[in-house]
C-alpha cells in the first residue's frame, strides 16, 4: 500500500482552536472506552475487534507525534501528529490553523485504512473540524454559514 495522509483541520468555527498530542491521546483512550462499553452491552469482546491498537510513543516524537500499533495480523500501524499551518483568508489576512495529521505508512494494511477512517471521523465530529480524507474528499463537521 502507498503511504497516504488524512487531516483534521481545526477551523475558526471548530469546537477548539488548538489541540495538543496529549489531548489527541486522551480522545484515543475515550474512543477505546466507548467501544468497550458497546461490547459490554452486546456481551462480546467488541473493543478487541473494533479498534485493536495500543498507543506507542518514541522519544524523538514526544509532544509532536505518536503511533498506534496493532498485534492483530490484519492490522499494523497508524501514525498521528499535531502541527500548525498558515492559512490565507479571502480578505488577504493570514492566521495560524492547527491540524491533526493521520498517516498510513507503506507497511499499513487496508484494515488500518478502514480503522483510521473510522477514528478520523470520530475525531472530526468530536472537535467539529474539517476532515480531509485519504482519498482527497472533504467532510465538514463544523457549523457552516
């Protein structure tokens, strides 16, 4: 599989204007908790199948990026990072915009892509952001004028 990226951009009408990697990690833990609760309701170990990843962090990426690693043979790895970009407004002014980048390296599987899309949609809904999917399409989860 070719490496690809998805982005969740925190636009001016998003729930938050800025986010840290620690907050994204908290949202990952919350996502794991709610999938586990779904499993309890249906009396099945759904969380192991729903999102079979563990959060890992390397020393050189502290505070900037981390990755989700799976021990399941159908899944491998998803990278997540937070950064800022300069956006040019229609009136000629500029402002900084925070975004979350989700990367699927070449070693990722199609299973990773499906799970990454699911997690991207969850993050974008929670943050009311603008989701740029791996296929180039854009989904808007913020109130639009």
